[in-house]
C-alpha cells in the first residue's frame, strides 16, 4: 500500500490498491506465462493451428492486440456507462479479420506487443479505484446484464492469456 506524501502527519493514505494490484498482477503473470511458453516453441509449432483454426502465433498476437480494447470496455463500465452494440458476433468477426491480417506474424513482433500491451493494461488496472471496480452497468456482451468493472476485467483482460495458453497447450498436446 502506498501513502500520500504530505507534510501533514495525520494525512490519510491513498485508497487501498489491493484488489487493483492483485488483478494487475494476475494479468501480468498470465502474459508472462504465455510469453514464456511461446518463446520456447519451434517454428513449426508457432505455425500450428489451435482448435478454432488460428495459428498459435496469431493467437499470441491476438491476446496482445486486444488488451487495449478489453481495458477500454472495463473503463467504460467503471465510468458507469453501458456497453452497447458489441456482441459476440462482432468479437468473432474481429478475431477472424485479425487472423487474416496477421497470419504471418513473427514471434518477435507478437511477443513484443504482448509485453508492451500487457504492461500498459496492468498499469491501467492499477489506476482504478475500489469504487470503480464495484461499479456495474449494462453490457451488450452479456445480454445487457449489469456487470461490474471487476467482472469485465476478470472475464476478459485478466483471463485472456490463461485461456489461450490452455488452448495452445491442448493443440500441442502439452
């Protein structure tokens, strides 16, 4: 926990950062695990397709490239604003377009983006308050159910690397 620097000896410490730090730490751990695994793949393994047909390299780049969007969705909820007009069909179309555009992505480019975007996502999470984590608003991705910012973070940005690492391991029988 950090405290506010002040000449006032009874100054109150900054708001608790435990949950935001824990969420950010879990995101960073997942990204590191994905990066470590992907770094050790052979060139042939990098080109192997996972169950949904995308190449492993494309999936690693996908995780990296959507962190900003996932954080933006969580920040929208944190601000008390609904997420409208975003459906799973939109997500699937975006993923298909990404797979075509980045079919030949290099390991270095994907891992560099994974590192940069995961660090920026974790930093953004650490800026959220407890109140913002608890705020709920309707989200079209969840049939307009009111979901919290923390739920959106856990279901998307924090979970994403773990989810795809498991799929990659299954594709490689590891």
